[in-house]
C-alpha cells in the first residue's frame, strides 16, 4: 500500500508493484499465486482512479444521524423493532 500511495494508480502495473515489493522485502519470501496474465493490468483497475489521477482523502460520513446510529450487536433486534415503522 505504501507503494500504491506513492505512485499514480493509472500508471503503475501490478507487475511493477510486485517487483518493487519483492526488492524491498528481506525477511520473508514474496510469492504470487493465480493467473500471471493480470500482471500487465494497472493498479487503478482494481483500486479505482480519480479524474485528475491524484489521491484524494476519504470523507468521513456523519455518525449519529437519525438514519444511522451505533447499536450494540446484542441490541440490534430490539433497535430494529423500536425504529420500524408499522
């Protein structure tokens, strides 16, 4: 991910990202599995790209609005029935 953040997603391929990771890793073997024909694909095809090819920070969604509230998982059914419109 550090390499992804440092490069443009629409210009870096999965193969170049793999090779960069392989050269920087020294304490464990770096392996690849599956079909190798995707190594020519751009990273942005999997992570998405922006129109200006620059990274933009994610915007946090508001918490605590009437539509979304944090509920303990043990109280989820109770919350559902309390907020359900009949």
